[in-house]
């Protein structure tokens, strides 16, 4: 190619080689800027100066608030400000487990979501895992290792601990159930170094009975895994498998799969519950029978005999029971649904569980609804072993003790003895994250990471693995416990991360991947891993029940049943205000625990309690007495009282200390197991007044069919509109119309999106995960007991719990006013219905009309919007809201010492949990559910970037995504293919939306506020309406 | 000039001459403050101080210092607001409506009652501001002002905004009406003034009034037209206040009967308050000859009438509720009468419906003591009426799940006291420095009683009627 | 008007006498400058031959102005400038605009009228009124006759007034 050498002139000067040009040719700017020859400052200069001076001074005078924001000097490539990153990990606090995906913003974990790969647990979160994010930012956590409760550094700790362990005669490692293979082998490493090491596993709420029974009957001490989704008939005798259970998320999901109706499906499972406390399981039962805990054995035995009678199995001798009617009914149906039924018992009595196994075996449920070979690892604890340990501890034969993330001083029945014994120990080590009841007594504190800072793997169910990966680098100078074990085991210096990888390195599946890293990355990406290479054992039932005998009639006196609290579980996260603020699904009380007593008992003792009022009772259980308030609980079995665990922490932290009393001391150890129910209880109610903070005080919905619409399956099968309260109004020309049809206005059409939600009352088990999810997602302040007492809970989403009233009390000659009273009082053994209630996003919103400053208006997508910074707080909108879902900022809840318990807004660490996409509301403004508008926006933006319309599932509200039972369905009603459109059979008309699904209804339809939230009728699988049955 | 049939007993007794009128009324303004007055003043200032503490706390801490909650967003705040507005109805009503109806007995009481109106409205206006979560913004954001955020207007669909316009209009028009009436009397005091300062002050206040026939004729027209405008205004104010409830969806609020029923109630309580104040004033200021028993009786009759209207309204509500067939509506009223707040309902009933019926007895109607007592009872009852409407309707509405109870705090009471302090402080200042009776008007009827009508006067009468 | 300095004042005790007197005095061809009374004397404008005040028309005009202003404001703000969906109502929801419209009508009507009255009657705090006789605002009616505007002599006028039942007849001079 011919080389051209064109010369481009900078100008004529270059062409003519102008002298000036040549002189400056190398300079970028031809000529310098003219120098200003200095002259004495003129008057104008002076004025300029003065003007600037004044301006500067006045600017300096108005002090700008100091904002702590640290910009990225070098931005991590993976982190984009305002763009969330998601990491699959696993919730593991105490012995609770949940596979999660964690949402992080600017490197801060701010929200837990269910892991969509974790099908084995319904892909959902739990109340506790939702709230656990805040525990990460808990100021009360240990900032680093300690020796003798004084700050130390790891090198010293390691050295001293290693020496101490070496010199110790015996090493005991106490922990809750360990179901992490890597952790197990890390402990094993320690065992190799110190052969004397004994690993004691216990669980605050143990499954001893079930474990021992399985050992007896199947020869393996492991829990069977249930599949409720396959069951047509379920019988629970004292087992709260929906509410308080190691796999309640899974159970919820499976159970509700059998309760869904519509689109042709017209049958559902039936659940019989025989229990003493009103539990979530009882609340969801079709038939609930109130029994005393001491009767459980007898009921199981009788049920067994009834079934065995038909199927020719060995009988057991069983005492008579009060209610055979339901038992027979249940037995009959169990037989008709052989192989498609489940019987579960809650008792920790080995024999009761053995008989339950035998019963399930007779019914051929093993292999269908129950899988003993695919066992659940979540509970392994051995009460007997633990009990032995406490004895050893007392007679100083336990040697050096390591408390691995467990807190027996609080959550073991013999806690006090342990406490005193620990002080006598030469070497005691705790890995707890805070100086809790146990850790505050030990010599060495080697605080573990929070699970969100940790690496780990888990095997909740045989062959099912899930993984933990750090979602944030450790906030404090903590170290993962497993790593500590490796250190102390001496020879190993690798990090636990490497250790974990080395363990998985040998996995056969690695072969299917280009290299190990891609295999491991894949594990972490999906978070869970179904490993079919793990071969299941082949266990068979082998036991002769005839040896068992259940003599001994029901105990006479008052009996107590101690249960896991719905909010706090066993009390592992005792310092988490979100859990304390969550009101109990049944009693609706929060920030407290109490004993639940039956209405009969209250009447018998002449106790009348007013609005949120209670009285202190002296509760005495085998010898020790505590003062505790009482709550009258409809459905509580006569002669029994209930008590929740998880309260009464003394060293949990500022938020959780000394709230309620601990129930653990009342747990009775007998026959090699801890028993969570016992007799020999006395309750003596004092005159001392007490106030219980409740978010709901009404018992029933007073027969208001415009609030709740329910029916029974029998009716539903006849008519899909069963239970529907179909209001018709007559117009001037006498036509009967739906209330929606008549209006003064032209109305508006929502053409782009029209967001809506469907809530299936049949699917909602009332667990409350959605309420916590909402609190986390939307920066909802915690207001504490005092304000709840003032009726000022800030929850945007509440679950209204309604009991049925006793229709039999209403007769022809009942007075008009008495009918009203009866309708407001719960029946002795009521049916329960849960109604999640949040802003209904009315298209004709009464709140919008009355706001004087138009701070709340309707969006073009059907959202009822709240403009916080325009709100002047007249509260007129809240008054005019027929659903009373608007929440007012009565005080400044953030940066306010009066609300220290609201840790997510009152200390710098806690504030890291706040969702940056949601405003923290100022004092004096109104707030309410926004349908998670921030999620809608980001979903739309994501779709827009990908240059497409948002498809169904892109956008899910926090509550819907947390729901373990898919009771809440959120979506775009304009999209004919969306789940909600299909579910509700949405019919779009020009200016209004109609749902053609027979079960779908609006709460308060006659007001014609045209909500975008639909409810679906509650259908119970009963043969007769409760009234008729009561008569029968 | 006006005609009295000979049979009617005179409105002004004691054979007062026009000059006596000037003397009797002006003397109060010119004398040194009486010890009784000083005492009364001290008490009201005390109340004001105590109340201010609560108001301060309220503004500093937030609405949370009151007892209101999520379910019961309004309680004492709006109860007090409506109560004061109600009281603030009598004054303008007396001067406007009675003027239109040529009820000359109004003349000796309208000045004081108009003053009361204005002060009551000031007290009422405190609450819409104080009850806001963010009054420092709400105070002006509620007005349709152009602003830096661009187009950010107010919501004219909101009854609260209607209130803003209604109350401010009512207040300013009443103020003007009252002041127009005061001008000639200020002139009187100006001309009697003995020292320079008061001469200057009352001179300014009198706007240079000289009483020229031309001005008087305009003055008459103005007051007549103002009366014509103020009458529908008076009725509109409480109608619009009642819209706050009537246009809502809450059972117990959503009631078309509210406008007339509220207006009647307002007149009822307003007259009661006027009575309470005048009975004291006439005693203290020895104005028995101007505010005679006949005046009191007249007002008591108005109280019987309005009280009965209110009573009928209460019963009608129940009937309509049961007739409506709306479950929630029926419950709301059952709950009023037999629910946890039944004590409020029954005290309302006794105070508002039973007690005024006593006035059917002439003996009670014409006894100062009983009038005084009943007038106070009526206003207690009217407070309970608003409490019942607001709190008992809200605390149990549609969804039992959100039902709640209300317990007042000391700051609820403190804020209420504050307005009492304010009211009486203002009223006593008025009673000392302003002529408490409209001298000019009273003078015009001193001679009137028992005169023969002349043809020309009839013309005048009719001419004026045409104007209305 | 020029040189209204010297006045003859007829002081009357009683409004009926006054009314009669006015007719007599005017009948005798005396131009009455103005009559001052402590309270409105009904029918005096007729005997003095004043035209009825047109303030009521002013009020009406201002009222109309108020109505139109109110409607313009509400429709303009919510209907045109920035329409918002509020409670599913139409952007221009006329029924909801009635109360504010009414209030503004009344407000402007009353303020307009009173304002006009103040202006035409020269009522203002800083006004320097001519006080013919301080007893006017107490109990005396005073008939003021401007000598400059009458052809009759002072004595004649005094005579007429005196004859009309005045309790006193005085001279008043302003600088």
C-alpha cells in the first residue's frame, strides 16, 4: 500500500513558519493568559471580598448534619451500589435449620428469602430465619475472644485452651444436634487429638421418645421423614407438627398441599387433633378433641386397638378414654385410607412412640407417607446422655467442657445445677456468640461467627445437603467454632473453608464437572444439593407391641403442657426484638409469656379479665414456684394449662433480658427422656393486676359473613359458592346487582399493570412468617410492650385470628342482646380461622378521599400510595379505613432512647439491617402496606433493562415470598397468564376487575371500596356443620 | 324605629333613659378592674399555664402522649374541636338569625354572645392544628398554596379541607360582623374618654365614626346583608363539620341525618354556653335591667326546642340503623347503648334529652339558678355526644380483629384545659375593655317599648324585609 | 366642597321630634348638611331624601366573583393542572367542590361589601373625624347646617331649627 505523507497544518502560521508560532509550537496553548498587573485593591474588590466573606461566613454558620457514608475507594467488581446481590446460604441458629437465599445491599445482608431449590422444605423461610438477619447486627455479641470474661486475643486463647485440653483427664463437648458433616468431622479431628473426648448432644425440645422408639422398632436411632402431602387422613395426638416442630416449614407446605381446592379439585385431607393446648395444628384441624397430656398414651393405645381390631394386629391393654366418638371416626378413616394416612404423637414417652410406629406400620404408611430410611437429622440429642453429663459435671468427672453454641444453663431442665457446677470447672470453653447464661460462666470464650459470616455444610435429611457461605466478612474479632476445633486439634492450620473443600473434594459428583471449583461453585450457587449417591438404609419394622401395656388412668390434678413459643422458638434468639414484637398466632400476645388456662377453669376460680388485663398467678410445678400472668385460652383442655418456652432469658441482651419466665425448669426428666408435660401442678391466682400486650382482643368475628366466609367440604362439593355471602343490591329499576355495579363516578381503568393479591384462608395456617418478613422488608419499627398496650402496633401486615362462637347456646328464646354477646364469645373448643389483613389497596379507597393534602392517592397500577413527606398526620385516613390497616408514627421511633428496644433504628450497628429502598418514616406521618412497591419498581426496572415486560414471578411481595404454604399469591391481574389471574379467574372489564373463582370474595364487599386483595373461603373437611355435630 | 305591642313586657326595665344606657355600659370599661375580675383573670391564666405544659409536651414528643391508637385515630382532640365549634354557633346565630326575624330581645345579648362565638372558634381551631402529626407543616400545607415542589395542591374532595375553608370563613365573617357592631360603641367611649391614651386607642378602634345619617343607613344595610350571609354560613359550618363523619364509611359516622342534627346540637350547646356566661356577667356587672329574666326565658325556650330536636335525632339514628339492615351499622348503635362505653352514651342521653325538658316548667325556666345549672349540664352532655359519636363508633367498626379501647392520658385533659384557659382569658379581657352590650342598638329600643305604630315605620319595616 | 367651616347645629332629644323637624326644616328650604345620631333612626334617610344604599348589589357582585374563583381554583388544580386518582372519583368531582365554593362565595361577598362600606364612609383607624358635638354618641341627635351652602341667613336658619323643636341651637366652627 502506497505510503502517504500528508501534512496537516495547524494553521496558516505553520505554513508561513510565523516566528510567534515556532516559538510556541511545543506549547499546548498558543499564548499564556494575560497576567493581571497587581494594583492596590479597589473599592469593588473590597466589596467582592466582603460579599464572599459574608456568604462564606453565613454558609459556615448553617451546620450540615454529619452523615457517615464511606465511599468505595476501590469498588468490588461484584458490588454495585443500589443493586442487591443474592447468596444462597443456610440458617442455623441453635438447632434450627432453614435453607435460604440472602439479599445483600452494598455488602450488607438485609433480607432472607426462601431458596427455590430447597423443595424439600417448601422453598420458604421461617419466622426465626427471617428475623435472624437482625441477630447478626446485635450489639450484644462478643466482640472477640475472652479469658476469664476479659478481652484476650486468639493466640493466647488457642495456646491456653490447647494446653488445658491436653492436660485434662477427659474432654466433653456439649452441643445441640449436629447435622453438619463438616462440623462433625471437625469435632472428630478434635477427638483424634484428645481420645477422651465425649460429644454430648442434646436438644432443648428433644425428640427422645421418637428417636428411642425408632431404635427399638427399626433398629436405628433416627427420625423418620414424613410426607404429609401424600396423606388423606392425619391424626395428631399431642403433636404440633404445623406450629412447633423441627420441620414445621416442610410440614406446613406439605400439609397445605392437601388442603388446596378449586380448578376441579374438590377433595381435601382431614386432620384429627387430640391435644391439650390450642396449637397451630389444633387451629388447622378439622376435628379437634381436647385431652389431657396424661391421656395421650391411652388415646394412642385405643386408636391402635381399634385399627388392630380390623387389621388383626396384637392388641395392647388400654384404659378407657372420654371421647371415643372422634377416635372411632378417625380409626374408620385411617383404615379406608391405608397407606395414605399419618398418625403422629407428640409424647416423649418411648412406648407411646413405639405404639404410634406400630400403628403406622399396621396402616402401611411406611414407604408411602413416612420414610424411615430417609431419616431427618435435625434432632439427635440424647436426654439420657445429657442427664448423665450433668451428673458427671456435678461430681467433677466431666473433665474439660466445651459448650459448642449451646446454652444448657438456660435451656436445660437442670440448668441451675449446671450453672453451679461450671464455676467448679478448671477448664470450661464456650463458643457462644454472646456472654449468655452459660458463656458468662466459662473460663474461655471463643465466640463463633454468626451463620451469615460462616462456611458450613448441612445434611438436614439423609442425602439432602445445603451450604452456608459468608454473606459479609465477620463484623467482630470472632472465629468460626469449627476452625477453633481444628486449631485446638493441633496439627491442622488450614482455614475451615479449605477444610470444607477438602471434605467435598472426594465427592463422586466432582467427576461430572470440569474441575472441583466449578462443582463447589455450583453447590454454593444452588445452596442445596440432593445427593442420590447416598444410599438409603433398608429398615423394617420389627417389634412386638403386645409386651407394652398402658395402664394408669388420666391423672387427677391440673396438668401443664410446655411448648415451643411460636415467635421465639426455643429461645435461641432471645435478644431479637422482631421476634418479641411478633404476636403469638393464637393468643395474639407479645413481649411476654404466660400460662394459658381454660375458660372453664377461669370461671370455676371466678377470674374475669378485662381488656388486655390479666392477673399474676403463683405457678407451682413439682416443687418450684414462679409468678406468672394468666391468659384465658379458648380450646385449652379442662384441667390443663399451657406454657411457652423461649422466654425468661437473663443474659440474652438488653432487649430480651427478664421478659417472662423460663419454662425449662418445669420440664421433667423421667424414664430416660425429658417430658414436656407433667401433672402435680398447682396454680393459685393472686389479686396482683398485670397487663398483657395483645395485638387483637376480639375473640370471634361475631358471625359477620362480610368479614369471614367459610363452609365445610360437604357443602363445597355440592356448591362451589358454599359459604359465600353474595350481597346483591337493587337498583331503581328493580334489578339485583352486585354492589360493584352501582356508582356515581365514571371510575378509572388500569391498563398497564394492575397489581393484586389472593389470600386463601384454607391455606393460611397462621404461622406468622409473613408478618416478620414484612417487618424486615419495610423497615417497620418495633414499638415495645408499652405501645402495644396502647394499641399502637406498627405491623403493616397482621393476622387476625378468629374463634368460632358456640351456636348451641343460641336458642329460640335467647334475648336479642344476649345473642350479640354470645356471638362475641369463643366456644369452649372453637374452630379457628386466620385472616391475614393488610392494606387492601382499594380502587375506591376511602382513605384517599379524606386526606386534606392528597398525601395518599391511587397509582395508575392500582396501588394505594402513601406519600410520607406530604403527610401532615391528621389520621383521618386511618379512621376512614374500614380495615384499620393504617399505622401512625405516634412517636419518633428511630434515634430515640425511649425505643432502645427498636435496635434496627436506634444503634449504628442495628441500622445496617435497614432496607435502603424503603424510607424510615418520620414522627407524625401515616404509613401502611405498599404492596412492597420497592420490589415492584425494581422488578419493572430489571424487566426494562432486559427490554421485556415483567413476567409473573419477577415481582413477589415480601409476605407472599415468605409464605410456606403459598396462601398468598401476588401478581399482575392484567396478565392473563399470571398465577393470580388463573387462581381467581380474573375477568377484566373496562373499569373494574371481577374474580370468577367461586371461592374468591372481598372483605366488606358491600362498601364498594373495590379492593385489589381477594380472600378465598375457608373450607373445613367436616361432615356436618359444627352446630349440628354438637347436637348429635 | 320599632314597634312593641303594648302587651309585651319591656325588654329594658328600670325606666332607663338613653343616657343611662351609655352610662351603665361605658362605666364598666372606664372603671378600674374590679377585684372579682382580677381573680377570674388569674384563674384563667392559671388554666392556660397548666394547659400549655401539655401542649408543649404534645408538640415535643408527638401525638403518642395522647391516648389515641391505631383504631381510634381521633378521640378527645376532635371531640373538643366539634364541641367548641358547636358552642361557637350561638353568637352569630343570635345576631344574624334573630336580626332577620326582628327578634329585638337579641339586642342586649348579641354583643357578648358574638364575642363568645369568636373565642370559642379560636379554641376550636386549636385542635385541628394540634391534632396533626406534623402541625409545623400541616398548618400551611392544608392551604392551596403554590409551592417549590411544583404542582402540589390540596385535596378538595376531603371534608377536612372543607373544614379549613368553613371554619376560617366563619371565623373571619363573624369577626367582621362583631366589629361592625362595635364601631359606634367605641365612638361613644372615645367621646367620653377622659385621658389621652384611651382617647387615642378607642379613637382608632372607632374608625372615626361620627354617627352621620348617611353612615347609619349604610351601616344598617351592611349589618342586614351580613346577617343574610352569616345565617346560611352558621348553618353551613356545622353541616360541613358533620361531613367529616357523614361522608365517611364508618358505621355510626356514615349518617345522612348528621347535618341538621349537628346544627341543632350546635345551637343547643351554643345557647347553653351563652346562658352560662351571661348569667354570670349580668350579676357581676349588674346588668339585670338589660339582660332580663325574659331574655333568659327566651333562650331557655330555644334550648327546649333544639334539645328536643337532638333527642329525636338520637332516636332516629337507632331506627335507621335497625331499618338499614346493615349488620355493622346495627351493631355500632347497640354498642353505643350497651357496649363498654354505655356510660358515655347514657350520660349524653340524660344531659341532652332529659334535662332540657325541665324547662317546660315555667318555674324552672325562669329561675336563674336552675337555668345556670342546666346550661352547664347541657354542655357536658354535648361533649359526651361528640365523644360517643367519635370514640364509640371507631373503637368497634367492621373487623373485630382491629377492635380496641381508648383511655385518655393527662395530656388529653391538659390540652382540653388549655383551651378553657384561652377561652376565659379572652372573654374576661373582652368583658373589661369592650362594651359588653350593644349600646347603639339598645338605645334604639329604649323608647320603643309600648309605642304606637306610624305609617312610615311600616314602610321601613317592609322595605327592609324586601332586602332579605 | 368649599369652605364648610361654619355650621349651625340643632340638637334634638327625641328621634320622632327629629324626624318631624327634618321635614319642617327642609320644607323651609334649608339645605341640611347631615344629621348625626347615637343610634340608627329608622326612616331618616327617607325624610332626608337619601337614596337607598347600593351596598347589597356590591355584596352580590363580590359573591359572584367568589363563586367563579372557587370553581376555577378547584377545577384548575385537581382537574387540569395535576389530576390524581383520589378514591376512584372523577378528576373533576363537582359535588365535592360545592362546600368550598359556597364558603368562598360568602367570604368574598361579606369582605367585599364591608370593605366598600369602609371606603365610601371613610372609616379607618387613622381617620380624623369631625366631632360636631360629643353628646352625639351618647344621647343627642344633631342636625348640622352648613351656612356656606345656604342662601338663608344664619338667624333665619337658627329660627327655623329652633322652631322645629330643637332643644338647643348652637354654632360650630371648624378651622
